[in-house]
């Protein structure tokens, strides 16, 4: 009978020693999932903004470039708001015209993601770059 109670105490001690390791591993999984969620939603939003802007006519001499950039930025930010459900006050968006043979629009987005659990020291920046070929209308 005495042996059994000592063994039960050793189980409790092993549990107490292993619990912080398991909780840290679980928190790390949540933290990485949080970062992956923000990275994929940022990529989807940049893709959406570039895609919508690519359907607009840039004009024969590029006179509608400012409109394309504004549409790409507005659509990207709206898509990010829809995807995450979080306000995007710290998002940075840049739509740049790129000459890749036919005219193309390069949309860059970045966002600072606060830590979820606190394992990451400080906020992490996530970035996304998408390129869309513009549809020219003749």
C-alpha cells in the first residue's frame, strides 16, 4: 500500500515537469498558425486587388495608371477586411506598374501582425507580392 502512494506522487511530479513543455509546444503551434493565417489572407487580398485592377483599361499611353493603382489598393484593403474581419489600420499597400513585355501591375502589401500568445517577441511583418498582366482594350 505504501509503494502505491509513492508511485502516484511520482506521476504527479512527472506531469508537473512535462506540462510547461507541452503548453509551450501548443502555444507555438497556435502562434505559427496565427502567422500563417495572416500571410495567406494578405496574399489573397493582394491577389484580389491586382486581379480586379487588371480588368481596367490602362489606356494607350498609360493615362489611367493612377486609377488602376487606386482600385488595386481599395480592393486589396477591402478583401483583407473581408478575409480577416480585423481592421487594417497598419496595412501598407503599393501598386507599381511593371514593364514585363506587356504592361503588368505589381501589387505589394505588408502588415504587422501582433503576437497571439506571446511567444514571438514583438510584432512580425508579413509581406505579399502579386503581379497581374493588364488587359488592354483596343
